[in-house]
């Protein structure tokens, strides 16, 4: 080891200490017998041996991908004995990437710590190591590369350290490093991940305000560097905008990312018309159904119902593209500075709605209290469901089953639940009665479809056109009552489980749903998104979905009937008390005016009959409507007050 110390130091770029700091050479005749002692190899001093030993340990820990703490310990030990010598920049870069655990392990441990209430002082517990390595790289006279900064951003994104990510972005911008699409994607990922983590109620407004500023700075920087939005970065930005409810930023993002002006969704944005000839503005991303759902949900969170309706109607049914000859026929007085060819070449973005689109639309419209729009879009959804099923049956009769596209729309429990919620909140008995009348039609249609597809599967089984194990000949409708009873029955007692094996931290704890969704994207992918693959029709899956929808809608129907009966009874009670007290009530059948009615008339109007042996007065006699009784002063001595007063007649209490 001692003889190879100097060659290794030369290969690694390390220089030994000056001669005057080294110990005098020692000669050993036992080790070098038969040779002249004046030509013996000099032995390096102990400090150089320790330094070389630490360097070998560091290289060994880096090559074996060992424990990050071991890599960091060997790195700091080597720097302690290194003195004024400088390590190669490649060694610093390897230590930077291996002195911390992987981003996957950091994400799991940090999220678990936050949900357990253990909030650390620093979001990234190894942030000090990363800062020290970056300082050591600068001490060598060079600057960290963009890949080094991206690695630090990836570590901060794993724990949701959005403040540190923006500080790293500001540092690389100040030293002149040009960011790429991945750099902006990692910053957006850190912000989006932080919004999914728990935060104190008092700190949430400050967090939302800071994230708005950060996203605005990132979007403006992308415009400055003329970096186009990729599908990943656009998806992350839309997620952040949906949580922060920034209307101005969301409108700017829709213009820059999809070429949609929410103020005039049927017209191209002015930025694209003004720069189409110079091709300075990047091409917008393709508008998909997922983007349509995000747009509807974001506008619904902002509470702008007119924007929701406008965006839905225009983006799902775009206007036909106009030809340039049409513009030539128009008057020249209507020229607003746009070239007709540019407007004609611009393809208006659009997307086809699915079940989630209508569920989100009806939910936000119902929460806004607009019963007319909720009823309208539910009728539209029922019509779209009928058209979708008609198209599916037509494809099944004219195409092979392997080539039939899967349907993307069907009415389910979520489509009807929002309308019922609106009627129940406002006690709108008219809307509730109308919704109750639609259940029979929807359930009957679902039952017929279920029978049709079961017969279709049996026919294919008999023709050996589908690889089923056991053909089934039952085509009877689903016994709803038995299914509901089976679901309500208690589950059978399970057998005692075996002792679980040893599990890792990742297996013993799973983050709540929605926490890790921002990491299901690839920020390294800068290519255009591939077209959405065509999903083929799955017969078994479709039958199972129909069975689930029938059971859920039937349960909702029973619940709506109970709520409707209870609300109607309470309304009759309230009006009956007004009639008994001699107060007027509103009658829509009597000229839309309020007037007083007798008990006999009210019994006929409300279809109320007293019980056998009871009078109408006894049926509607309530404690607050009875004549007031005479009250007496308490004759017993009180602890706090004077002796009791003699009896006195109190005035009658007012009837409420």
C-alpha cells in the first residue's frame, strides 16, 4: 500500500505535501536486502497515507452505491485531511448524487412524517449536504452544471420544498445557466406536491398567495426563454391553478398553452393571430378530454357559472371553420386588423365530453343554486346516453368485437346525486319530484341494456366466438332486492390471518390518495404527447359496470323517495300550523296570491285526513298554538331574591 500511494495520488490529481512537512525517509535492510540502501523507495508520511486511505474508501462507497451516510462520512473525512488540495469536479458531482437517499424514499418518509404531525424545521433534512457540495464545486473555480441543479430540484420536488426549489431556480438564473423544460417541470412538480400535503388552516392563505407568485414567475420566464409548454408541464400548471383559484393566471395559461381565450372561446387569441406570420409563438398543445375536465373543474371552483356554460358549449361543439372566400364576401368596414387567412387557418380547439365532464358540470351548477341549468344538463346527459348506446349497438352489429371502440359516457349515480343535492338544499319539491320521475326511465333503460348484453354474450358463447369457460343461459333481469340485501348483509367471518412477514416502510405505510399523483408524469419527456390510444370495448367489464350502476341508482332512488316524503310531510305540517293559527298561505292554483283558508279547505288541498275518532282541531293542535294558561308566582322562598310575591295574573303570551 505504501509503495502505490504516490502513483495513486498522481493519477487522482492529488499532490503530496511539501518536502519539509514530510518525515525523513527510513531505510530497512530487512525489506530491501541485496540492494543499495541509497536507492530505497521513500515511504510517504502518515498524513498522506490517511488521506489516500480516505480517498480509497470514498471511491469504494461511490462504486458500490452504499449507504448515503457512509458516502457523506467518507467525503467529509477526506476533505478534513485534504488541506488545500482540490478534488476533481467529477468526484463532487458523484457525491452530490449519492449523499442523499433516492427521491422515491424521501417522498415516502417526508409525507409520512407530515401526516403524523412531525413537521421538521427544514423540509429536506439533507439540504445542508447539498448546499455544502455545491459550495465545494464553486471552490474549485467552476460552476455546477444544469444537471446538478436539476438533481437538487428533483430532491426538493420529492418533499414538496417549493421555496427551496424557487431559490435554486433563482441561483441558476443568476449565474447564467439557461434552464430547460425539465427545470421548469421540476419546479412546478415541487409546488404541486406541496399543495397536496397537509397545511395549517391559518397558513393556507399565505401558501396559496406564494404559489401564485411562483407560478406566475415561472410562466413569465418560459415566455422569456421562448420555451413551449409540454403536456407534463401544462398538466402540472393546471393542477396548481385549480388549487390556487387564480382566474387571471388561469386565463393566461389557457391562451399560452391551448390557444383558448376564455373571454371569447370561439375566436383565436390575439397573440397567435399577431405572431402567426413570424412563427414566434410556440404551437399550442392539443386540447383533450382531460384538459376539458380540468377547465370545467377550475372554472367551477372559481364560481363563475357563466364562464363554465360558455366554455362547455363552445369547447364541446366548436363552430365550423370558415373559408377565406367567406371573408372576401364580407364588407371591408368590418376589418379589425386581422388577416382572413390567419383566422381561417386557426383550428379552434375542442374535445368530446365524457361522464366526468357532465358530472363536474352538473355538480358546480348545482352548488351555485341554478336548478334550471342542472335540470337542463341532466336532460342533455340522458339524451347523450341514449345516443351513445345506439352507436354502440350499431358498432356491435357491423364490426368485429375486437375493433369496437369503448363508450365514454354513461349516466351513473354521480350524475343524479348533484341534482338531488340542489333540490334538497333549497327544499325544491318541484325539482325533487321531477328527478324522482326520471329514476324509473333510467333504471328501465339500464335493465334493458343489461339484458341485451347478457344475451349478446350468451349468443357469442354458443357460437364459440368468445373464450368463456362456462356458457351461461340466464338472461333474467338483475334481482335488485337480492343484490341490495346481499350488500347489506354482514361479511362472513374470515379465517385467522397468518403472521405477516417483515415489511419495509414503503409497504407498511401508504400515502393518502392524491398525494403522489404529481409524480405519475415524466418530466424528462420533452416530446409532443402521443395521441390517445383507442380503447376497445370490453363486454365483461361493461356488464359489471351496468350492474354497479343499477345497484347504486336503485339505492339512490330509495333514498330520494324517503327524503321527498319527509320534506313533503314537513311542508304540510308548517302550512297546517299557519292555517290553524288563521294566517294566510300561498296557493299557486288561486291566482298566485296569498289568502286564508279554512281547515276543511286545507284538508282537501293537502289531502290530509284526521285519524279515526279525532277532530281536525286535535290533529293540528300544537303546544305553541294552544290558548295561554294562567301562570303563578313561585310562593317558595328563593335563595337569591326576596320572599315570594302574592299570586298575580300574567298577561297572555303572544302566539308565535
